[in-house]
C-alpha cells in the first residue's frame, strides 16, 4: 500500500484505528518513518512505513495484522471533536438541523463509537463553521460584502450602524444593519397592497402581493428588539421607499402583537371566539352584537378590549384609505418560518442566503404571473366568486343614482356606492 505523503498516511491510519475500535501508540513519528503499535500492552499489531525509492511516496515496509487485545472500544482518544466534525460536515451540509440524537445514531452505526453529547455539540459547531464560516470573521467581512452589493445593485438601500467608540483607534463594533433590496422596493410600490406587517427578533417588514402571497420588503439585524431599534428600522424603511418615489403611499402597519392578545383572552374564560368575531366585523352592528355577547361572559375582557380604539383592531373601523381588511399578522409568521434555516448563520452568509431566496421567490412569482389570464389575480377572482355566490340570497332596490337598499331574510342595509359605505 502506497501513500502520497506521510500526512496522508497518518490520516488514513487514524481513520482505520477508529473504525476498528482500538487505540494506537506511536513508537516513531518522524517525517521519514512512522512506526505504530496497538496501545494495549502485549498486543502484536504493528505497522511501519517509510519512503519508497523515489523519496516521495510512502509505502508499508512491515505489517502485523493481528490483535490479541479483547474487544473493540467505543471511546477512542483520536476520535475527538475535530475528527468528528470532519465526518459530520457532509451530513450537516445536507441537513443543517441535524439533531444530536441523529448524530449519535450515525456515529454508532457507521463508526461504532459512543461519544458524549458535549463532544458532539462541539463537533457540530465546528462542522457548521467549516461550512458556513465563523461569526467573528463574518462580521469582519461585512463591509466588503455590502460594498459589492451596492456596486452590483446600486438602488439597494443599506444602512449600517456601529457602537459609539471612545477611542477611534479601536476597531468599530457592529450594532445594527438594515437591508432593502431594489426589487423589494419597486415590488412593494408598484404591485403590493399598502399594508406592512412587522416582525420582531429578526426585524422584518413584509406585505402581500396582488395574489395574496408573501412579499418581503426589508429586514434588519439589531442588537436587541426595543423601541429605539424599531424606530431606527422604520426610519430606514421610510428612506428606502422614498428613494424611489417623492411621496410614500398611505400604508397600514401591523406589529406582531397578535399572539400576546390571544394569550390574554385564552386566560379570560376562553372567549377567544368572541374576540375574532369582533375583530372581523364588517359593520358596527356586528361589532356591537359580538361585544354584548362577550360582556355577558366576561366584563373584564369586554372593558379591556374597549379601552383600545376599534379603529386599531376591528375591521369595520379601519381607515378606508388603506383598503386593507387584514386583522391578523400571519404573513410575518410565514416569513419567520421562511428564514428559519438561516437565522443562526454568520451575518454575511445570512444576508447572501436571503438574497438568493428572494431572487428565487420573485422569479417563481413572475413565472406564475405570466400564466394569469385577465386583469384580476386568481386569489382575488376566487374571493369575488365566493362573494357572488353568497349574494344570491340578497335583493337590491335602487334608491337613487348610486344608492341601494339591499335586503335578505333578516337584515336591511343601505349601500352608497359613491361613498363606498354599507349602513345597517
């Protein structure tokens, strides 16, 4: 058996010893000769290699392939975290969320080893660093990466802020980053609803496109989610949108407080159902009916909810300028799941992966939109068809040029098309 170098031989022998489950002892470990024996005293296993006649290739000169020591070992000193990381790297690359339990099973089946959890945690971390890079080094590369983004995508709005330094000789320390790509700015202004959902932790602004599909607008990495970091993010978002137009359109913003409200109501007599009826009410009468039913069950819940202006949480009172009837912020939850595989990556890797994801998503949406027929998107057409079917039981009577009285079996409403109102 021949090896190109002594290092190749050492690596091969190390892997062989671990695979066979025995410890080795190096009698000689030089650049020109290596003699290895089994570490178990009295065992005759032995191998010796030295250079061949060409002076470069290493060949086995003597080999005793027999063990008298008992049983294979499941814990071997050579199988340290670094060695385990080298074996894990291909698996971690294919499945970044690979669990310690799965790694344990792989090591036991493929190598016959039983390493500790701590050792495998270190190995997994090393393997991820080998694949994705180091967090500290990634922050050092951030400015160079952002310069490349600005060079090849000049309309992209990037804002970076550093921790204030007392000594200007010190290296700058990262504090915050805001990124809004050119395609996201134009896509929001030209083809999306004037509605922006805000997501915390990893700060993000998202919206819905014309077919009610998720459309990311901007994202930010900050030191901690708090009021001043959110104000900074929103100012950056305004600057980004204003970079394309002189006047930013009237928009509705919804923070990610939905779950907080839900938890509050789950603790108040399980009246969550009345919360949603009130929130989704299209008319004042529907809201009042839901609130009366809520009050019969819990006065505290009723009073707590009414302290907040209905214009902030009930559909019927939303500002008509926004033309949005969303009462949940579920699309930000979708965005959170969308970026979940990348959240723990080094910052340059994170931004680059999100850029690739956005490019892929926009291309798929474009290809899908090219198949649409007519001027109305499929999601909106489906909703209009549903409304049309639901309206079969109604009868309308003209009361003027743009006014109608609409009746069903239980209700009568006045519809004013010019004002776009429906009054019970």
